[in-house]
C-alpha cells in the first residue's frame, strides 16, 4: 500500500470525543432503530409545523420601537383621544388598455361595496370598516374607492385589510373589463411578501434539477444524490416546528417576512454537506484495504468529514443566533427569519450526518462505490483529475511557494481595496417603495395609479408639544399658542423651496387659521377633542409634507432637518417638541443597530475563534482565517453598494434601488463571516489532517489544496446557483440578500480559498497549530509518489533538505 493509501485509511482521529463517537457507533450499529427515530422526528415535525403558513398570514400588534421616541408614541396612544386613528387605503379600479373606465366602473364599485359589507358583517376584525364615495381621475382611466378601518394603537395590525386584499383577488371583475386592488404601501408590501414566497417554490423547482446533476457528478450515484433531499425535508419542517412552538408561547412573534433566504440557505447547505460526506466516503472506499467493510469507511468518514460538518454547523448557528440578538428585530419582521435560520442550520448539520450514515448502513450495496464503468463516476473522476492536473496542482505549487505566498495576499488585497472603499459611500436606504415593493403584484400597479392620477397622499408629520413644567389651564393655552405659531413659521421657512416643502395650508393645529394663514387668538372649538391631551399638558400638531412617499430620501431629509434645526430651536426656549413618523423610528433604530453591531459581531467573532481553537487546539488559526476574510467581506458590501446605489449593473438589468436596505448591513454580516469560514474550515481540516500524519506544513497545505480544490469548487458552485435563485426574487430586499450571498460565496470560493487562505497558512506556520502538539516532520509533498525523504538524502548531490524537496517536487510534476 502506498503512503497515499495509508494516510487515507489511518486519518480517523480528528474526532476523539467519546460521547460523539458513541453516538456514531449507535447510528452505524443499530441503523434500523436510528432510521425509525429519524422518521419519527421528521413526521412529528411535519405534524407540528402544519399551522405554519396560516400563522405567517396572521397580523400581530407590536409595541413601539425601543428608541427615544417610545415615550412620544406611548403618549400619543394613551394621552389623546384616538377616535381619529384610522388606517386608510383605497381600492383602485383600472383596465389594462388604459381606456376610460367610468362607464363600466359603477357596477364594479357596487360589487366591491357588497364585498366590503359582507366582510364587515361576517368578520369581527372588519366591524369598523368604512368607505367613502368613489373618486374619478381627471383622465377617466381609473377610479378610487377610499376605505379605512379604525385602529386602537399606532402600531396595531389588523386582519381586515388583508382579507379585503385577498377577497379582491378572488373576485372576478373581468366581465366589467376592470382590475381592482388595494393601493396603500402596507398592502403592496404584504402582497409582495406573499408573492415572494410563491416565487420561492417556483425558483426551487427550477434550480433543483441543475443542483441535482452537479451533486450527482460529485457523489457518483443517484441514491447518494437523493439523500440531501431527505435532509432538506427534515431540516425545513423541524425548524418550522420550532418556530410554531415559539409562536405558541409568544403570540407576538411576527412571521410576515418571506422564507426565500431561509429555504435556499438550507438547500445549499444540505447539498454542500452531502458532497463533503459522500466524496470522503468514496475516497475511503476506494483506498480501503482487504477486509474493510462499509461500516468501517462510514465511521472514518464521520470522524473526518463529520468534523467539518459539525464545525461549520456550530459557526453558522452561532452567526444566525447572533443576528437574532439585535433589538426590535421582531418589530421589523425579521426575527422569525433569523430564528428559522438558526434552528434550520442546526438541523441541517444533524440530518446531514445522520441520514447518509443510517441509509448507507441499512443498504450498503446501494450506497457503496459504483462499478468502475459507471458513466457518472468516470465523468466526475475524469473532470476532477483534469482540474487537479491543469488547475489546482500548479496553483497549489505557486501559492505555497515562498515568494508567491507573500506576493499573492498583497496583490489580492490591493485589488479589493477600491471595492471595499465603496462601503464608506453607503447611505442607509429606508425607502420601502424601492426595497420592499414587488412590481409583479397588482397592488404595485394600484399604488402607482394612486400616486400618478390621484396625487397620492402627503406625508403626515405628527408633532407632540409639551412644556417642561406643569402649567395652569389659562397659562397653558397661551404658551401652547406661542409654541405652535413659532413651530409652524420655522417649519415653513426652513422647508421653503425643498422637495418636501411645507406650506401654511398644510398645517392642522388648534391655533392655526387656514383661511388667513396666521395664528388664532383663540383655539378652534373642534380641536380640543383630538389635539389636546386628557390632562391639557400636551398638544398635538400635524404637518403635511409635500413628499408623497413617507420613507423616501426627501422624507428622510425632512426628519433630519427637524432634528438638526427645528427641535434645538424650540428646546432652547424651554419647550419640548418631538416628531413622530414611522421613518423617524426606523432612523433611530438604525442608529441603535450601529452601536449594537460592534457588540454582536465582536462576540460572534470571538466565539467563532474559540470554537476553532477548541477543535483544532490552535489559538491563532481562527484569527488567521478572519484576517483573510475582513477585506473581502468589506468588498462584498462595497460591491452591493456599487450595484444598488450607483447602478453598476444597470446595463445587465439590475436596477438601482437607492442603496442597500439598511437592515442588511447588520443582519447578514455574521452569516457572511460564517459562510466564508465554512470553506476555509474544510481546507484547514485537511491541512490539519496531513500535518497530523507527519507532513511538513507547506506540503500539508499544498496537498490539501489539491485534494479539496475540485470538491470545494463544486460545492461553492452549487451554493452560488442556490443564492442566484434568491437574487431572482421580485422583492428587491430579498434580491439584495441573494446578491450579497451569491457574490460572497463566489468571492470566498474562487479567490479567498484559492489564493489568500493557503498563502496565509504558509506564513508564520507554527501559529497554525500552537499550542497543540504536532508530530515530528517525517513526510513531504514528494512522499505521495512513494519516494521518501530518506532515500533522497542518501544522494550526496541532494544532501540538503531544500535541494531534496526541490528535486522530488520537480519529479512529481
């Protein structure tokens, strides 16, 4: 047996934990019992997860965000009469031909009114549903039926309008020649998320054959290639079952966000882990000696590839758990996604180790090595061998050479710097219309018609006025009059000429006269009921900005103008003025996230390093890996900024969206770090294995890069294709996630893992293993040809170690 064969059959000591080895022994020793347990787990998960889709559509009422505006929002909700608090929407009628619709619209409006009356009569959530007289556009091409429903709190979710939206979709107005849909931003977002979930299933069905063929090429047989589908089924339903359990105990968990990234992350990991598992099993069977059973090869596979799967699972789970720790994440609607990914990744790792092992133990002849004349096997072996000889072998020789191991990292970093610099040009994007609207839903068309043909709606700015000290009733009115007049005049002057200009006619205040555009001497009679607090110590004022989009960049400028100039001016005079808009809350939440990100990312990185330190008995290997990832990850975000803020790919049909949605900088960073570590761990695990066998560090790195190159490249390609399907989502924010993950994996697999990681492992090589104990160097890269260093050193012409290594490597090449 050659030394190459020997190192494969004796490399089973990477996992030495007795409890883990005992669990492996149970799986392989009692496969039928294990199979029944796994099927029971999947069946139980499926039964528990049955209400999942229904729970996703259930609205939840959430408290205000935990920002400096929380007290303001609570005061607006509790200190004032909220009879006016109504969520407004409009049913828009139009036809595809853009022809006049007034003639046929009357019957359609009557049908919709009947539908609304039925909902109000049959559903408790619709008891306060009201509608007004229809509005006809100037062009006559569309009709709007304004509707509204009373809310109890500002952040209250109501089930009625989603029912209205669903009823409109199921109502056939085709015989009237019309389309009808709700037009408010909330309705567009809700419809977009539902459409995104439907598209997820379509994209998965389209991508599955491609992924299956690629996996089949890697693992060699159809039964092996089918095993990750069972892993995917188990992990998806198990993670959903956990989320349903959390929802049972915590009814306020928001589940509205799409599942697109959750499904495709689990899909990609199932295929990747399956590839790692079966390729190593195939190597073990190929080099197994006489008398070696399938069970022996399975145990060795679980102790080697199992280490990679377990380590990767731990770090990915840690990353998503960290992302779940951001404050107010549930109120933003993303906590359910990060929780699903946290548990989903953990279950992917569990099923990816147990399912293949149990199936191969139950049916060894089915999952054993295929015949030598198998077309699939020969295709993969031929492609892998060709790739190794033409690409990975010369690349490994170059990257691990003394000169290039210093030059390549510097050259790559220099190339990445311009992209990383784009990150500092990023402007947080809060605009829902640009990040969360799908253009494929009818509600989007209705929203555009509402904006274009009916003038849209002005953006309301709610101002809360309060005195620092308690005032008597008579004195309070004079103070509030002065405050209101000063506030209105300063707002009108400071916004004059801007795109969000406020005019005197846009003011709703008990002290402002819209006829004379001046202050009143006495308040309006009707105003006390809704604009004065119960204790008369606070007043409310509404300003209507000309900006029609409440989350646009113009609205953001308006909020920042108020905070920078108007609020300080008022506060200097002993008067407290706070501004409330949903956008203002989000801006403050983003500032909190910026502060929290340092803690969460720092903790995630430290714990990831601790995991790697424990598994590989090395203090510095985690730090060395992270050093190779920092700039590439910054470049990934920089590329996203360049694409979505500066329009670098508009020529390819990727529209600019005003920038990357602000939440993505925080919720995806941990996963990108963990994902980048994933393939580096697979590479270093093989380096660690070879070093344990007595190879010197440079030879171990070179061998590891050659051996893992085809497998990691194929695994990375599978993951790139998976995330490309996320990139195809009709919802821009989900598409941005897909772009980040797709570009991030491509960057790591084709650049970092090929060039940076191997070169870094060759630099200060003792740090790779310290303080762990490594065996004395007894082998080199040349020993894979069966020529030992001792034989070489007997030759006087090659008596030095360096000349011997050079001669043997030249012979090998």
